[in-house]
C-alpha cells in the first residue's frame, strides 16, 4: 500500500480542502441576490479558485503520468494508478460543475457580462500564477524530500554491504598472509636441510677420498692389517657394549 507520506496524497488532501471550500463558497453565492457588489466579488473569487484548482489537478495528472512509466520505482501498481486517475477526474468534474454554474449565472446579468468576464479572467490568471508558484515549490520540496530519503536508505544499505564485504576481504587477507608466512618458514627449513645435506655429502666424499688414499698407500698388506685392526676394534666394542 502507498505510504501516507506519499506526495500524491499530501497534494490530494490540499486539493480536496480547496474543493470543499469552493463548494461552500458556491452555496453561499447561490444564496446571494444577483446584481449586488457582494455577488460580483464572490463570483470573481469562485472563478479564480476554479482556475487554480484546475491547474493543480492538471499538475497532479502529469505526476501520475510520470509514475505510470515505471510504477515499481515509485512503489505503486496499476490498481493504485487507476484509483488516482479516477480521483482526479472526479475532482475536475466537481470544479467544472461549479465553474459552469457560476458562469451561467453570470451570463444572465446583462450587458456587463463581457467586461466582467475579462476582469474575472485577469484576476484568475493573476491568482493562478501566484498559487502555481507556491504549489510548484511545495510539490518540488515534497518530491525532493521523498527521493532524498529513498537515496539515503539505499546509500545506507550499500554502506552496510560494503562493510560486510570489507570484513570478509580482511579475513581472507589474514588467512592468505598466514599461509604466505607458513610457506616462507617451510621454504627456509627446506633450504637449511638442503644445505646440511650438501655439507654432509661433501664431508662424506672427503672421507671416502681419504680412505681411498690411505688404502692405496698401504697396499695389500696394509689393507689386511687395517681390516684386522678394525675387526679387533669391532670385537672390543661389541664386548664392551653387550657383555659388560
């Protein structure tokens, strides 16, 4: 359902109040005797008021036409649009009936009709211009306020979504940083292990070369003596470890 703060209903209420006052003045006009200064003054006032209300209803029809181009943007449906069109048609008919009756009564006053009509039209145009400016300013303010509230709500929702997205990105970034640090640590351990293996391999190669050199210098007899020596050393170590 449309909100009570919908600019259409705000303007509609103002126009309805004007129509009620117009009908009240029209009933008063009917009770006044013709060809009197009071009736002439009231006739001018009624004609001017009819013109002003007609202009307001026309502007409201224009606003309805704009809303009909994209009803979902304004939060209304076709049923609501048709309801608004019926109201403007009814309002225009009410004002038209009063205006027609006043002009018909005015025509029966005689030869002064044309002059009075020109005066009434001048007064109606003057008052219509003043009221149209006031109405346009108020209508624009209401519309701008409504759109501003809508935009602020959208911006707030977008800010909340961006905050949630930022928090998610920060969490993912933290996990990525932790993984990166762990990979660096693992890479350092692998490098150290590789260096130790290279060093051990170099020392083993050096020992093998030294043994080969000693074995070569000792000859066959020396090799046999070394084997016997190592065997005796192994037996001594075995006895010391397992038999003592």
